[in-house]
């Protein structure tokens, strides 16, 4: 087993919104964004909302207090309580900007080891206090809120950030035993000296943890093959009110229903994930990318499907409709773009990128002479061009979203997956439902864009972005109407209510419609058996 490094401190997080203090658009840049939006939509926007300071926030008094034996784990610091009140959805940012922190946790508990987690769950069960597991708080579906009813005396947020170590690295098996509270950058920093990587990069990578990825079945940045955190799991260990749940560390097993699969996506309702053995990969040194342009959206879809079914397994095969390309600053020529990329730790990639480009050309693509970029070893070419522009916009997007929300606009995303034969119907149904609802809700004008985040041989994962004109005092109701219309349309035509954003509270109605009723019965029974007091994240996935 190899030695591991100790990660550094995390920068100070914003308690009301995405990211860290001082990052994102400046007030001057936000005003210019408002001017651009006003000109494009022919509307007049109010002045940007000034973000709150913590001394402006009124928090209710804690309803419960820690027992003496656990008091050293608890904090009631106002900034900690406010920062653990919400995730990072539109509704969360809107409430934060408007100084509404009406349902904060009564306290934030920071366990230092697994024994602390056990003690916390024991106390919560005995005291009838809800326990909300918390990783990085990047949920966009209401997954970390202390939204409880009067059956509970109070609620605490259990923050796993002190469980932030890689405990073991097995370089022979290319695997690591990792604590659940480690953030993405710290995880990769500790693996880098060993030439290894987990190779899982969700958009929230900088501000989310391994435990959060596991609990929500996080989707990574890569478009094919290993698209979800599920693909890297060899064993999971969790603390439940009925004891420790740990599967055997193995590369694979056919021994009955998988205990790991039960915890993956459980969203803190069955236990607090404390560590996991994760499958690693060698760090890539060879990269290749290309940008294919299509005059028709249909041509891009057909090319994406051909590449998905070719067995080439590109790291990136992201299809952007013309408006998505324009609004993200990726391209303004009015083309549909297909961004392709490959990477390897073993071999040069010219044959792979050449074949993928051939597939695109078969469906009417135009590939400029300078649109194919090759990187071998330490050169940087494969991250330039349109793909590099899109990647930069992708990383900045949550900060940009917060700035747009601060201007009074509605900005929301919906993601799903469907089979190829259903995509055209799904795209038309969702687009029509969202735009019709936005107009009926007076959130007009509005636009909707679509991109593929992931592709599979049997279907794509479409990701829709909506930007709509919010009316003062009506934005939350308008957002709720648009969100409900999109969810209903997706489920009605056979898509999944979520491909990688999790269920939380916001997707419950769609999830209830999607899952088989016998499975729902089994899940409720498992919840009662493992968490008899019903303290773990009540209201998420299943009713308390």
C-alpha cells in the first residue's frame, strides 16, 4: 500500500449561493450581463440584487441542543447554519438572495470519525431529531434541506467534511479506500503523485464530495462508457441506525442483489456513507479532440448515435443545439456543434478521432482544417478551440446562473435520458410544454436550449436549459410551474425524471411515477427496518 498526502483547507464558501467568496462575475460584469439580456429579450431588468451578509440573516433559535457527550461535535454558528440550510437550485439561490433562511438546521454536527457518526445517529434516534447527511451541499433538487414536520423535535445537518482522507491506495489493483467527506480536488491531488485518477468530474467537482457522489448516483463529465459514479464502486461502508453496512471489497460479484447498489442513490435515507473502495485509472497523457459542425440538428443527432454505437467510447461526445452554442459563448455561427474528445494513458489517439470524424462526415458534418487537435504527452492542443470554450463556460455556468438569478431572471435546467427512438418526441414535447407554461405564467419571453451530456448505444441524455423573464414577486411560482411542466412532459413520454441530478424533494412526484410500485413497497420496508425512527433525511425518496 502506498503513502498518501494530507489535503489542504477548503476556501471559504458562500453561505447563500454557489462557490467561494470573490469568485464569479463582478458587480460590473453582472450589470453588463443584464444589459445584454435586456437587449436580447427586449425587456427591462431591475438592478442586481446585492448578495446578503451574514449579519442580515435572521435565524430561528435552535429547538434542540446537543447532549454534553456530543457537544464538541456541534456548532450553532450563524454562517454554518445558514450555509447548511439550502442546496444550490434556482429556488435555493432565490431564497438566499432574498434573505429567507426560515428552515435552518438547529445545529451543524461535524463528526471526526465513524464512531462520532454512530453516536450522532444513536442520539438522533432516541431524541427524534432528523439527521440530514451533508457532503458539499451542491444538490439542485432539495436533497439537503431540513424540511421536516412536527413529528420531529428538530433537525441537524451532519457535515462529513472532517472525513477527508484517502486511507489506502492499492497501486497493484488500482484502487483506493477513501473517506466520504473528501472533496473532488483534494481526492485528485492525493492520487496525482501515484499517476492515478478516479476520472469522475461532475460540474460540481470542486464543491462536492465522494459521499455525495455515491449517495446521489452522480454523473461525471465523460460522455460514454464510465458515465456515473456507479461504475467506479468496489465497496461502500455506511453507518445506519441499525449498525454498520459494508460490502466486501471485490472487482465484481454475482452474489445476489448488490448491497452497494442499494446505497447508491439512497440520498442519505438509509445511512450515512463514511468510506468506499473506488476503482482507479492511470492518468491520461494522450488526448485528441475535434469539432464537427452541422447545418441541421438532425444531422448532429444521427452522428452522435452512430458514434455511440461504434464502440469508440469517446470521453466527450457533446451535442449542442445552435442556441446552446450561442448562449454559452461556444460559437455564434448558427451551427449545431458536436464536440468530440478522446483520452488515453496508453496510446496515441489519431485512429480513434479520425474514425469519429468520419462518422460525423457521413451525416453531413463540416470539420474545419484546424478543428482536429492532437495532444501527446505534455502539449495542450486538445483543450483549445470550441471544446475549450465550452469547457470554460461549463465550469463558470453555476456562477453565471447565480448572477442571472440576481437580475430577476428565471434560469433552470432539466436533464433526462431516453431511447433514441423517443428523443424526437421527447424534445418536442418538453420544449412545447416549457415554452407554453412560461407564456401562461407570464414568464415571457423565454428560450429553451438542449445539449447531450452523455450518449449510450441505446439513447442520449438530453439536458435542457431554460431562461425566462421573471416578474417581480412571482419568480418562485413561475419557476415551480415551469419545473412541474418539464417533469410531467419528461415522464409522460418515457424519459427518466433524472439522469444525474438525483431525486431529492423536487423530483419526488416524477420519481413516484417512474418507479414500480412493488419496488416502492420494498424500499419503504427497507427504510423501516434500517431506520425505525425515520430520522434519516425524511421526505427524500420516500415519505417519513
